[in-house]
């Protein structure tokens, strides 16, 4: 099969296309022919080896896993032993982490992992970006215990995690204030359409502390703020959560101390680890099916343009998600 590989860390130029052996599904696995994939923050971190902690998991001095890509949608073409939840021909989408990935014509995934049937009526290319950002966003929601009527601020609301978080929070009846440094050109109402009750575009010297206060949770979807900056926005007992480790791993360290201030009803930090199981995948698929969640697509590239897709994501300016379609598949496949 044709696959995008990298044998060293670096920028988009380290990615090259090669013919590699077709993967074979093992016990409990399915083999998926990839129709569409994405380039996201997870992929860029694995490709670049940045931050450096990634190399502790991905390999030092060179990466152990060469095939890139964490998110996909496609059709099941092979079944491993003991798999009863899928059949050949099933349309699926999902997220695969820490193993040979989805920037390839074929990928094997655990049938009980973060994979779900594509909702009826959805194109595979539209479903492909449904898991990565949303499973991080769901981790925020899970640990805060937010309830209908609570107030949450999403910082970095136009990214893949942010656009998913706005929708997942709205689906739970949470009042969302969406904060971004720029609204997407030509789509000024995007965040309102996703369910934000209030949208704040930070411009010039305007900082996040101008947004107000009394929030039950502040969700930093990009890692561009800190607990120190967010603390003033929270009510007593409120939670700050980030998708980033923070400078000097401060978010992890503060979260470790979190049970004490939380027990005392003080503002605190949570650092949730996302779930990667079929139950969460099914939940996200259900939200998509009933219209409560639809991943936002910024740009679509062909597989041959994968390096260009990586370069665009590296700019940090994408809105929602970047989709990559495989050769001879097309956007309306499936």
C-alpha cells in the first residue's frame, strides 16, 4: 500500500510517500480502507517530536512508528479473530494513537477502540474529522461535571478542539462564551452557529480578562493562556483545564495539587486524560447522527498534497479541521 512515512523528526519536508506492506488485522482488530483522513495537532506533534516529551513515547533519537496519521474514515475490508461488532463493508470513522496510522491506504484499528459506525447520510470525508478534537473536548466536559445552566468559557474556540467543545457543551445545556483571536474570514457567525451564547474576538491589547468573570469552567483549547490568567475569570470552586502541559509542566503539577483547593471550594486546575474506547466513539457518533455535533472543516487537500496540509496546520491558523482525501475517492465517497 501507499503510505506517508517519516523516519526522523522535523517539519513537513520529512514526510515522504512509500510503498509499504499491507497491514494485517490481528485478534480484535479490523482492517479499514481509508477514504479520508485529517492533519491535526496530534499528527504535527508526532511528526515534529515537539514538545520534546513526545519523543519519550514516540522513540529516541528517531521515531519507532513511521506511518503517520491519527484520524480516518473508511470502509472495513478485513476482520480479525473475535470481532463481531463490524463486518466487511461497514463504514467507520475513528482515531488511532501510538501505532501505524491513517496517512495510508489501509489501517488496522482495535474494534473496541475509538471507532464507530459513520452516521447514516454522512459522507466519509465529512465524518473523518469527527474524533480527534472531540475526544479531547469530551475529556474537558467529563471531569468538570458541568450541568445545564452552568457557564463555560472556551479559549481558542475556532480550532479543532475548540469548535468541538462549543458543540459538546451546548448539547449538555451549558452556556458557552467562545473566545478567539480572530473570527474566520467569511464566517463571522461560525461560533454562534455552533451554539455559543456569546462570542469575544480578542484584538490588539484586549486580553482574556476583559471577558468577564463567574465562569464555572475555563477550557483552554490551544494552550495559549494559563491558570494565572484564567483564575480571575472563574467563580470560587471553578475549574481551569488546558489541552497543553503548560510552561514547565505547570498544568500537570497544578492538577496534581488540585484535590486540595477543590475540596476547599477554591479555584483549581484539572488536566484530564481523554478516553479512547468504543463507548465514547458511539456517543460522538450519536451526537453527529442527531445533529448536535458536526466537525468544522477548514480546507480539504488531496493525499498527494499532504505536506502542504501539514504546512498549513503548522501555521496555527486553521479553523476547525483539515481533511485529506485519498486518491480516486473524492469528497462524496461512501
